[in-house]
C-alpha cells in the first residue's frame, strides 16, 4: 500500500532533533523524498543514512536567505520538484523587555520570522507551476500570555499572521499555507536545545525527558505531555492530500493547554 506522501518531495528545516526529526521519520515512513536541513552536520548525516536512500541531508543556517534558496534549488535538482516545505527551524529567545538588546531583536526575528518569510518565498517560486503545501511552525505562545517570553511570543504571532496572509496570496496557485501551533511538547528545547542535549549523555537526556513529561502532563487537560510525534502527525495531515482544502489555517496542537490557562487566568 502506497504511503500518504508517496513520491512527494519535501524539505524540513531544523530536522536534526525534536519536532523536525520526528517529522522526518514520519514523512519517510509515508514514502516522501526528503531533504532534511540543520546545523548539526553529524546528526543530520546520521539521520539521513538511517532513513534510507530517499533522504538526504544538507547543512543550512536558515537565518541566511541564500541558504534557504540553496535548499529549495537543491531539492528541485534532486527530486525534479518541491511539494512541501516545512519551515520548522527555531529556538527559544529568552529576554526581558527592560533588558532586551538590538542584537537580540535582530537575531530573534531573523531566525523565527525571517526564516519563515524566506522559506515561503523560495518554496512558492518553484511551486507555482504545480501547487504544494507550505507548513510553518508557530506556537501557542502566539495566542496566549505566559507560553513564551516577549520576543518569542511576538515572533510566533507574526508567523501565524504571515501564514494567514500568504495562504490567501498563494491560494490562486494551489499552494496551501498553514501553520502548526504546538503546545508544550517534550523536546530538548526545554533544556537548552539540540546543541545542549548533544553535550549530555543518553542517560542524562532520558532523565530530563522523563521529568519534563511529568511536569507537562500536570499542566495539560489531557493526562499526558505532548510529543514530537503529535506535531509530526499534524504536519503529515497538512502535507498530504487529506488536507487539500485546508489553507491559511493555524492548527493548535496542545492538548487544550491554552484554554486551561485562559480559564485559570480569567476565573
């Protein structure tokens, strides 16, 4: 039986850990041809080898438009087309309003917003002839106070709005643009990101993961923490033909967390 993404050509940024890695694994299971990108070369190359001949890795810094353009051109050269672009790469941007610096603003917005803008720009230029699906990683921080710091929350709100607007602009070309707003998903981003996780032993990472899952489960109406696979499955729906009439939508996947917070804040 053919997979739900059989033969489709996909780019996933930030694919060497967390949500990006889980999505790469899920998409590969469903028959996609994948170009996975990230900054950790050893992990990216190892993952590509593990997932098989349909998957290739290319290093990229998504704060540089030239790197994003290169990824898109490479996917078209390798696969003949591009069917889905998952603008997933990102990081936390801890800052406080009273102490935030110009450099923090520039760096944070370039990573969290600029990479999405240029990801959509370059994916759209090669999708206009045949259509496609663009997926942007937003966050529940875009919707509610207290889900992220000031700069991160503002940037993710921008991603959600950009998604709505781009979907309207590109819909005429049969290009669907949607976002996913994950809730508190148990990934290494909570203890310093993939770079920090790579410095810890497997046992240390397992302990941190288990503790994080326990804490997040207590903060979510559903009695468990979110997993990267939950987001990967949402991305699969949006990338596949099953999501062919979904456009300009921000899909919240958080187990009801933001509504629980809203009720407590206003109760």
